[in-house]
C-alpha cells in the first residue's frame, strides 16, 4: 500500500472521514480522489458525498467528503446518534 494511502486510511479510522483540504494539510496528498480509488481497488469499503461549504474568502465551494463504510454504518446504527 502506498504511504499516502496508509495515512489517509489511518486518518479516516481515527476521525471518521476525510476531505480534500484535510488530505492536503495532514497527509500531504493533492489527489485524494486517486488515493481513494487506490484504497477501493484494495477492497476497502469507502463511500462519499458532495458537500457545500464556504472558503476563506466567503465564496461558496463544493467538495467531496469520504468515510469508511463500516464506520459510518456502525455510527448510524448506534444509540449515540
């Protein structure tokens, strides 16, 4: 497994999800979608959703947020929600 893939996978395990900005800042990864594809090709269940936000200048932006399927399913079915 590529070192960036390992960092991204570990980040998602620790924090539940990852965005392109988090990948760039924490994992030094400029191409998150490509690394997500690499992880999926290894059989790791990852899902994602387009989200809306605002950048530092106040302009609207869209980005994709990814999470491990197993983690999301466990959280959705838990009594903590």
